[in-house]
C-alpha cells in the first residue's frame, strides 16, 4: 500500500489528495512544488526532462540500452 500516490488519468494529475488538470498529455514533466514528475522512473526530478514526450524518452532508452 502506497503512502502517497501520483496518478495520471482522464487529463488530470493526482498528487496524493491534490488534483489538477494535466499540463501534458503523457504525464511527463508535470510540475509540482518546484519538481517535475517522471512517470517512467515514478519519481520527481529537480529539473525538467530534456525529452518532449514519453515516446522520445523510450526511444532514447532503447537506442542507449537503458537510462
């Protein structure tokens, strides 16, 4: 059981009990309190991902053998 959950569905982002409209269709680089959500890693980063969408991220990982 998760203590705190992040979810992206129906065009909405849910950070625990906080819900708002998603800024990106894939859920990548969603800002939340000076951090950016990465659905691939399921973690926050202090700076935004350099990829414009999740497809670019997956393509880069396949070409490089993993990130």
